[in-house]
């Protein structure tokens, strides 16, 4: 095993400075969605670029996109035989609203107990700065044993609208052996975990049109098609009694869960009581034959996200609506694609739409699912790093949500992404009083040091 002790000792002796470095970045209100914060976005990008220059990275660039820039840097001194790791992160944050629910200023980092409170502390300035501090610890001691590239964007919190074009344009520059995505978390402060799978997303809006105007339900009810009734029936028919989605061909490309994978997911501390407590629901539903954890992370779904039809104000209005609308999202698993899912939904609507109703299907968003081999060198290196830092091997889980950039990197660069970060489920992401558990921040720095050396070996 290569000697990473000097780097770990350096990290421990510089813990105060490393915390202040994080605080400096947290004080910058880099809110990507608000035009008034554009100067702060530029300031945060420059902060990262300057930090990378001071560490001796070459080719440090702030590369413009149609909205917010990407910070790129590389350190390639380990040589052509060493692996090249692309580190992905984002420097933008969500708005702090509602401000009255914050106990302290969201952009003045405040320590209470073992937690650091600030907007962006966990999502994800804390994660990206932890990696930079690990790199500093290695460069200033025994050296960096791998080649590193950084790609830190400023638009993740608004859906990364320019990332695919950026990666396609710069794919030669971004070539690597694996991507380390630091925008990740673990199950609990004392329970390390590696997320090896992410679901994709297909999001649609269905619009139905009946008569050319709203009609009196007493005069016309029962004589002309009602888009509200039609939409309700269509939605009801999208699942069968087993909780399975009925769209034609929906499961054709769904990769089945192996017995080994189901056994691994069963080790997670997420029994039915846990899911009920997390959701606040007394009843769990879904596809029969699968556990709640499997249904929420490793099986495809279809859900209504919004409905609008007719009169929805207080009291009564006897109207036969002319229009009805629903927003539908589907979470996808390997090897489904968002394009094929749209074809499946369109076919279902064509086959089941009643006469007299015209309709439109709008595709609002799509992202592909991703899966990294748990036997890959990167996952094995991360497992060893967790064991050396936390004193226990990580659990393996699949995330039910979507991280579009992971699929984009797989598609455009042809490499998988290792999700390796230290956020906690109760870190209040996107909510007031966002926090970072400080013991994890410092353990995270050590874990990144171990991971880098394990990858080099």
C-alpha cells in the first residue's frame, strides 16, 4: 500500500484552515436561478479557479456557457500510465427562501454542535472543497499519484441545461478513465454507502380538448365528451391491479434485479417502518413482488405530478370543462430510454383516447438511467477508502432520483460515474437550515486521499 500517511497527517494538522476555506466559498451567494446573483456566480467560479491555480493545476479555465461558466482544470503530472479521474461538482446553490425559517444567516456559516449551517454546505460546496483539500494535502506532501481533471459547473440547480453541449464540445479535453461525482451522500453519519445506480427521468404534460368552450353541465352533461372524465380514466388505466405500468412495451428493456443485488439492497436500513416514517404515510403501495426499497430505487415508476381541469375554486360551479391537463413523470431503470418511453406513452394514448377528444403530448424533460459495476476498480477503491476511514465497509444502494449529468457523461464520454460524497439524509437540502456534518467533512477529506491512492494502485 502506497504511503498516504503524510497527506492524512497534513489534513489533520490543517483542519482549521480547511474549514475556513469552506466558509469562504459558502459566504458567496452563488444562486444560479436569480439574475441579481450573476456577479456572485462569477465570484464563486473565480474562487475555485484561483484555488486550483494555487495548487499548481495547469490549464485552469473559466469556460463560458450560454448562462453560467464551467470551471475546468487539470493536473496531469502523474504520467500516462497513471489513471485519469474527472472530478465533477457544481458551485451553484438554491435560493435561501423562506429566509424567516433560517435560524442564522444562510450565507454566514455558523457552527452549532457538530454541524455547519449555510446554504450550499452539503449541496455541494462542502463536498467539492473536501476534495480540493484532499488534493492540497497530497500535493504538499508525497505528491498526487493520479492525473486529475476538474469540471465544476454553475447550473446544476437549474437542471444543467448547457452541460450536454459543453461536454460534447470539450469531450477530448474531458477524456478520462472514470468520473468521480462528489454530489452524493451516505445513509447516516456512521454508515458509509456507495450509490451505484441512478434512475432516469421522463416528464410529460398531457393536454386534452373537448368542446371549444366550457359548457353548462346540466344542459350538456351526458351528451358531449368530458375531457376531465377522459383524463381520469386514462390515468386510472396506466396501472394494473398488481401495481405495474400498463403502457405498451414499458418493461421490455427493464433489466431484472439479480438475487445478489436484491440481497445487497436488503442490507440497507430501510424496512417498511422506515419508509412509512420517512414519507409520513400509513400505507405503502407499488408494484407487487418487490420491497419498498426496490420499488423506490431499482424499479420503473409512473406518477401523476399535477392535474388541472374545470372549476377548482371554493364552492360549486356546474361546468363541463373544455380542457384537462396532467403532468406525468416516469422514473426509468437500465436499460430503458426516455425516447422509447415517450413512444410507449404516445401509443397508449392513441389506443385509449375516446372519440371526440383531441390531445397533445408535450415532452418537458428526459434523462437516462445509469449503473456502475460494483466490481469496477473505482468502486473497489472507494470501498477500501471507506473501510480505512470509517472502519467499516460501505453498503451499496441505488438512488431513486435522477442526476442527468451522470447519464450525459456516460453517453458523451463513454465512462461511468462513481458517486462518492458524504451528505446526510437530514442535511435539509434545498430547505432552510441546510447543514453539513463536520465530522463527515474531515472524514471525507481522508477518504478522498485513500481513494486516490487506491486508484493509483
